[in-house]
C-alpha cells in the first residue's frame, strides 16, 4: 500500500512539472534563439535578482509570452527592450545602459581602485622619504 502511494506521488509530480513547462512554437530557429537571448537579458520586475528565464513568477510567465508574441509579430530586439524599459523602467535590464545616471555603477569600482593605488603609492613615497633621513 505504501509503495503504491509513493509511486502515485512520484507520477503526480512528473505530470505536474510537465504541465508547468511552457510550450512555445516559433516560426524559425532564429526567433527561438532571439527569444532565449532576450529572456536571459531581461530581469523579472517582481524578483530581486532573476532574469525572465529563471523566474517562475506570474509576471515572468506573462512577460515571456509577451516577448514571444512580439518576436513572432516581427519586432526587433531593440524594439522589445525599449518597450520593456518604457513599461517597467531600467530595472528590467540585467545590464544597465551606460548613461550619466549609471556612471558610478559602471565606473565607480575603477575610480575607487585607482584612488586606492594612488593613496598606496603616496604612503610608500612618504615612508621612503622618512627612511632615507
């Protein structure tokens, strides 16, 4: 009896995951490649740090369907990204654009590293000057 219950639960789990998968058809293989690329580059608006491909939230499922529909209707990748940014803001981009607003995000670590190197060299030079006297 216990064995039959266990087998039933395993089969139920398999059926459940099969129905949970999205079944999308594409007119061409290129459209499918574009779709995969876009859902990996667009972030889920609800999730903290997941792209559309990795998230199972309801909005991610809807956005994956929307990306699919836009690709199949002939929209370019840039048009799709522009639509998503207009609708959800720049947060939806996994790699933020290089704008004045994101200057510190892109270049801040390099500026801090350069500042640390300059400070380190200055301290070395100052200590070297003291040692020779």
